C-alpha cells in the first residue's frame, strides 16, 4: 500500500498533467453530477473554492448555485497559526485577494465571516479519496480542524461535507487518522458517490 506522501506526489503529477480543455470539461460534468444530489438541492449556503495546483474547478457549480438562487461562500484563512477556515459570501465579480498560500479568497475587510456550522454544504478539494468517504488533502489539516465538531457531535445535520476530484483520484482504500473528517459524498466528472 502506498504511503500518504507517495499518493500525494502521484496525484499532484496526474492533476498537473491534465490539459486545459480536459479540466474545463471535467468541471462542467462534475457540476452536472452535483445538481442531482439531494444535499445540493436542499442547501442554500454552499461553500466552494477556487482551484489551485490543478484541482477540479467548481466555478460551474457556483454558477449553477447562483442560477438556483443559492449563496456561495469561499474559504478564508484565519490568522497565522489558526489553521481554521472561515467562509465569506462570494458573488461573481467580488474583489479577491491572494492569501498566504497564493489562493484567491474574498476580500474580508468589512465582510461577515461565517463559521462552518452555519453552512449547509461544504465542498472541499482533495488529492485522493475512497468510496467509504475518506479524504486525503494537501496535508495542512484546515478542513479537518474546521469541521472537527462533526466528529464530536453526531447530531449535527449540517454542514454536509463533500469532496470534489477527478475520477482518477479514487483509490481502493485510504488509511485514516483519528482527526480525519469523513465525507458524505464526492463528485467527480463521472459520478456522484454517496458515502
């Protein structure tokens, strides 16, 4: 079985190897998969992300959400050392700035930032997943820390936690850590997996 480091390295390379038109097609197909998900249909506040390092682009998902009258939020890093995410409302054309990792996020000055528990659905990027809902992220632990309350309070019905990936990022089984937050679903360009 591959180590988490080896899996990350392999998936990074595969994502970077995709052509622009392949990424664009995958993004449109993934949005088509998600629009049939009950968790998406029943959600009003949906957290997405802007892609970096070859991640699946969720802009078609955001556009679909806006067309359905839903609100989209983007993650905003907490202070240095906080390693938690907050979420800012985003509308197409809103000003963005690069965070310390070079990822665009809404300019948060004067904006209300929501904690994760006030969202209905959070869609996170990942490097690898299995169909049991296990996720291998970039290694920073931001989503796991932000959503840690889900592991301690089984009565929480929201937010639903989905991952987004290319189909090739699916592997047979991921080893898990005690702090990993399981996903309830994964969207790829080919399929919606419900866990």
